[in-house]
């Protein structure tokens, strides 16, 4: 087992950088260089206090900074651990490919299988409601929509919360209005109803989560979310669905294939 001096170095007494930030810098560098790997336990508070010759509060401030950055996570009674990297690669150009629907697989299932994870869906709610102005504008101003809310989990961990909005004249009294719309999900049902999908528009931004999102996704301190709004269009140019999705940023890598012409 390498000594902490070889792994973390020592403090620079001539630096004007706060001591707790120097300690956080040393731990961050060790994580970046693979000296502490995903899931590894970081040195305990006592070990860091003894190594750096500082107060316990200084060490706690350093560890708290790493948690705020999303690099580490604290487990009560166990210690502080290096946070696992995103397990799911979300390839935008492939996830809604028709071949997946033809195989009876929704996009989340395909991604979970590629990551070797177990997909689950819970907190499902299906209801008719009036859309917000933003959703209404995207769907061509329907008076009412069918809203489908669900939470996605990988290996039991919440990673995503999504709400799909569909014009009520399309979705009412169809399998889409059922809790389980069947193999391939709602996009497969839309195509069976004659709305062959043509393309999707996505708007993506990163932000800090709301308190409700922290609870729903069970987010650790400092973990941001990816907020994605996707609009699906059929071959006639009609917007047939808007999906408003909030994802835990530490659960996904967003990947894109862009044309070179």
C-alpha cells in the first residue's frame, strides 16, 4: 500500500491557497490519475488529519468540496468514496432507431442493456391535463394533452424522470393511455396508428436540480442535472409528442454522431 505522502504529497506552506483547498486539490489529482478508482474509499478524516497535520474541520471542508463537485460521495458510517463514472452512453443518433422498436425495445431498455444494467420504470402516472404554454406551443396548441410521467432506474438507482405529452386527439382511448403501452413503447404505438416518425428535435441544458428533483432522483450534494426537451415529428410534419426529461448528470454520457458534409 503506497504511503499517503507518495499518493497525496504535502502541503505548500508558502502558498496563499487555503489549506482545505490544497487538500482537495491533492485528492482530486489522485482521483484524476487513477490512484483512487471508482468506488474506492478515500483516506479517512483521521488519516488525513494525521498526514497533513491540520484540524478535522479543515479535512471535512476539503472532502465536502469534492462532494459538491460530484467527485466523491459520503456513505453514513462508512466513509467517503470516489463516485462511479456515468454508466450509460446515450447515443442520440441511435437510441430511437426504428430497428429497436421493431424488436419491441424502448430506448431506455436498449441503453441499459448496452451498459450491462437492469432497467426499471416506476412512479408511473398517466392523466389528461391542460398543457403549459411551452408544451402547447410545441404541439400546435391543443386544448388538452395526455401526460405520461415515469421515473427510470438502473440497477435500482433512479437516474431519470420523464414526462411525455401527446395531443389528446391522438392518445385518448389507445394503448398509449395505458400504464404499459406495449412492446417498443409509445413510439411503436404511434407508428402503428399511422404516424410514422420522421425526426426529433432536442434542446439540452445543464443546471442545478430543484429540491423536488433532488428527492425524486436521490441526488447527492453537488450533482447537476441534464434537462432535455425532445419533440417528435411524423412524416407529415406534425409534432406528435414532447418529452420533458431530467437526468442525473453523473449517470449519463451524452454522445452524438454529426455529419461531416
